[in-house]
C-alpha cells in the first residue's frame, strides 16, 4: 500500500512542476509517464502519448538524434543537451534536455528526460492568434469557410513499422514546402489523413484547408465549384467564389484526381502553373496562393498508361510523391492499430474489450485486408457491437470474414493446404461473378453491391478475366 501511495504522490508532484517537461519511457522507447508541462509544450494530450513510441510523437527525430533513444542504447546519461525538433503538429521547439537511464542492476529498463523550454512559445502563440484574426477579418469568403479545417495530425497516424516511420518523416520534412504533393495508395489506406497531417504541420495550418472529391461530381459542376461563377454565365448561375479562392493562403486537396475529366484537367493545369483563377463567365482574373495536394487510388504509372491523368498535369502535381502503404505491407503495425480501434470503440460503445482472441489475431495477420485500415476499423467496430466479455472471438466477426476464418482454419488441418492468397482470390472471383450475374452485367450497379469504386471493379474484372455479357 505504501508503494501505491508513494506512486500517487510522486505523479502529483511531477504533474505540478510548471516549467519543465518530464518524459519517462520503458526500454523499448514507449512513453510510460508524461507530465502536464510536457503535454502543454508538445501540444498533445497525455492520454494520446501514453504507450506510444517516442518517434511517433516526434516524427522529425530519429534513433540517432533522439536523446532518449541514445540513452537507452548506450546506458549513459546526457546532461544539458540542446535539442531542436518539430513536434507532431509541426511546431519547431528548442529544449535543454537532461536524460538519465533507469537501470535494474546493469540492465537499462527505461529512461527519464527533463526538458526545459527555451523558445518564446508564448510570443509565437500570440503571433499565430494575431495572424488568424487578421485572416478572418480580411477574408472575402462567407463564414462557412471557418469550418474548413484539417482535422488530423501525424499523431493520428498509427504505426512504427519502418515504412510508416519513413513516410511520416518524409511527410514532415516537406510540410512547409509550397510544392504540390501527390499521395498514392489503395482505397482505405488513409491518404486523406496524411494530407490533413501535412497541412496541420505546415505554416498554412491556420489558413483554409479545402477538400474536394473529384469523382463525386459531374464535370461541369466540378468546374464551377473549383473556379467559381458569375451571375448569368449559365442558367441558374450566381456570383460566388470557387474553391481556389476560398483556399487562398491555404491548401486545396483534390481527392481521386484521376477521376477528373481530361478537359477539366487541362484547365486545372493552367491555374496551377500561373496561380490565376477566372470564374466561369467572368473576364477578370484573381491571383491566389494555394498549395495543391492530391490523392490517387491506383498506381500512378497505371493511371498514366490508362490515360486517366494527363502527363503534364501528373508531373506538375507529383513534385512531391508519397505512397501510403497497404495494410498488407505493414503487418507489424496491425496489433497497434487493433488496440487503437478497441480503445476508440470502448469509449463510444461503452464496452470493456481488451484483446482479440489468439486464433483471430493469427487470422488477421494473414488476411489480405483488401479494404485496408478502413476495413480493419469497421471489422473491429462491428465485432465490438456483438462481442461480450473482454475478448473478440471469431463468432463476432462480420459474416464474410467469419466464413473466410472457418475455411482458413479447416484448410490448415488438411495435408495439402491451398495457399491463403489463392483461396481468397477464388472467393473474390466468385463474389465478382455473382455480383455481375445478379446485376445483368451492369458494372456500376455491381460496384454498388460490392461497395467498391467502379474503377476498382473494372480492374478486378480484367484481372480475373471476367467479361460482362451485357450492361456497362
């Protein structure tokens, strides 16, 4: 009992230290304690930091530049070391750190770091507030613009696998650049989340963030929304600014850019090249300062080969090219993401789930996750709605996945096991054939039934050699 009382009092003491940040990590570099001053300094809620690896919270650092990781590696203290880094929100901070290893005998079991802020944080914060007030005062757009802000930051990107750490480091490095960014990756990998994070880590974080899905609207409507209109330019047209004008000073994110018509792509290229926008039906031009970020859900080279994106536009938009890996390319991150989603839905669903059952976890580690992170999240959410107790069992999985789980488990008991990828491919092919047959060959309707993009369905039909007999 005396130990628990001591622990409670010690945490209270550390939390009330008002001018120094204190981090305590375990031997793997994961945060086990984070005081209030450190959370204020880094702009992150302590609950978000607990259990996270230090490089997740500070993606601009590396194993070589992090004083904490160096102490864990060498077992030697580092005293009064000046360190400049960017936190996950992109703010540059300079601290004086004293980092001391925590040992059990000769074994290093953790480290404690005491950080003193030597930057003019208060002055910087006031300056940012003033800039934001000036922006709101000078904006010509209506007040609906105020809701157009990026939501996510790098702290929301879960993962410590090598490819994810490199991706976050690269994305952080280019956050302040004015150059266009193109993010490629399969549907459901989190491309928009990465774009939000780059914007929020940039100097444009307090400026507009406007997002538009290019596949969601017809060509003419998309053109008027992008560039704006003047009254009378076409039937029903009113004078209003387009997204380029609304995003002035900030970021315009165009999702599924390869779905935009080639004609509109040519008009977009002209605006990107000179920064001048002319509303439909107008004679005058308006110069805008907008950083363009785009996303594409197929391989960029394939988009070029299929002529779904103009060569000249592609090379202009992909000055900075980033790729969100599929879940299949980072299975090491799967346990962390599962825990993240369990914690998330425990709160909203008022559950007390702790883990997924071992057989289910083993299945998850070989399942190909065609829907990527989005499919994983929906799987966990659906299972937690049904699950009772503290574990998620196969009986709580969505029907299609539970069936695959059963077949996978049955096949593993046979001598001649068919490779899982082949079995899943057969199931996928069968599902495609059923959907095409049920819709009479109508690809658009079949895509809706399967809940996948039409373009993805066309690709898969070609992959499996399935030719619809009729429909379009």
